[in-house]
């Protein structure tokens, strides 16, 4: 098992969060959720292979910030999100023993610096496990059903999941890519939330300080169609400050609010799991809205000198609109992650009223109407190459 780090100042939380973790595992087992064994694929890699995958961005419900181990991208507390079909990432990965370097192209531009390093971290773990040293070629594109992506849509998670699944399939074959636990663990390595993008639907990521890499995976909770009538309305909003999520991850654990946030996570995780099984989607909306506010509080209070304000002025208009709609009898809830982009959750019967209310604000918002999306999947290589405009190699 690959051990992970325990950050200084959080040693006192390890036992608490590990005990919470065991309760969550017991609840999953009691509700009939199944998690595969982590496979032993050491030395079974192929020096040459290619695959392509499609993954959806996530929107947090019970959210997270902060990495307990930056190399393995484990975190302090369990978290839950849903996949959003407002966008998707399409990624092609090829390995070849004759290549001595890696080339990564993201949204049509060759990556360098930190962007390249984050992709290479996944590639390196896959290569080390497979026992090969092949270079890689990666093409990835985020495709959004709007004229802008906005900040906080969760496309880093979808890119992370798509890279991981395509790399696993290229290195080990499609059977290995079908192991959700394996793929979701590797999907953390570019962006932690990628593990939930890999699992699909409304998914739970289990983690705590010091958890082993192989034990920090994600599992889909709505595996019986419990949330099929939920409609998502996404409003992409750009960040005027050029917000970087990794900076928020660094600051958040220094917030005086952080440990209390951790201590409350077990109760709400169990509540949400029960609500899903009962088809009570409003609980998901209530918790997503509440934790959006708490996430912002943690983010703002992580530094004494330079506060991170992730919202824009437009957010306040949208949040108040949401309250007014509920007072008028419309069941709708908002969610924001690290950024101002807003996702509204409602029942499909109320979609038109929510969209009309957003348009009535007359603030130039785009709206993307969609649903909760499924897990990361492999796609046809030739079709992916055409969409990504990959040159003949």
C-alpha cells in the first residue's frame, strides 16, 4: 500500500477522521454499494498503446479544499459531488517506446510548466506501475455547451479523469480501465475531484489525513436512477481576479474554520447517502447550497494577509433570486465551487421558471440546461482523433 502524508498541525484529526471513514464504509456496505479490489498490475504494462476517454466536470455538494499529500492528492475529509453534462473533456493518450519525451496539448495549445507537470504525474504513476519507460502523446480538449467556460465549472476534474482512464487503457487494456476503484484512484493525481468525475453521477470520495493511495477512491451513490428527474441549470461566470484553485487548496487548511468543517462531515455524508436512497433530491440541494457558503468562508479566511474572494458581484443577485424563487414555491438550490460559476438544481417540472428568472435579471447570463451525467467512459479512438485534430504520427 502506498502511504500518504499527514500535515503538521492535523495529527490530532487523524484518529477522528479515520473513525468517521470506517463508519462511512460500513454505511456503504449496509446500503449494498460495492467497491472492487485494487488490482495488482505491477510490471504488466505495454510499451505501445493508445486509447481515448470522455469525462464530465463535477459540481460539489459536500465540498473539499486542501491536500494532505500533494503528490498523491489525498485530502482531509470525504466529499460528494455530481457530474454535470454542461461540458465534457475528451482526451487521447498514446504511449510508444521510441518516444523519449512527453508532449501534451490542451485545448489546442502545447502545455508547459505546471500544466505539463500535472499531466505527467498521472503518466509517471501509470508507467512506473506498468514497468515501462515509454514517452507519451496527450491531446485533451474541454468542450462546453456555451460560449464561455467560466471559473468553477469543474473541468480540471473531467480532464483528470479522462487522462487517467485513457492512460490506463493504453497501458494495461480495457479490462483494467473497467475497474472503477483503480481508475478513480489514478484520476485524483491531476485534480483530486477527478476521482468523483471517474465514478459518475452523485459520487462520494473517501479520504482522510494519512489514508493509503489505494483506499482513497470514489463510488457512485445514485446507482438506481434516484436523481433522474433532477435538472441542472449552469450559469458560467468568469473570474475577474484570475483565481487559481491550487492557491485556495494551499490556504484553506490555515483557516480557523477548517477543523470544524472536518468534524461535521460524517453526519452530513450519512444524511445525504440516506436521502439519495429515499429519492429526496432536495437534501442534496440544501447541503450543496450550505456548503457553498461554508467553502467560501474557509477560502476567505485561509490567509491573514491576502484574502481569496472567489465570488463576483453577480453571484449575490443569483443567490437572492434563488431564495425568492423558493419563497414563491419553486424548489431550486444553488451551488458554487472555487469560482463564481453557479449551478442550480431543480426538479425538471420547474426548469422553465428558473431559466426565466435568470433571464429576467437582464445581466447577460448564459444558461446551460442539462442533467447529472454518468461516469468516465472509453470512446472510439478514430472519432476522438478527428475531434481533437490530432496529426498523423
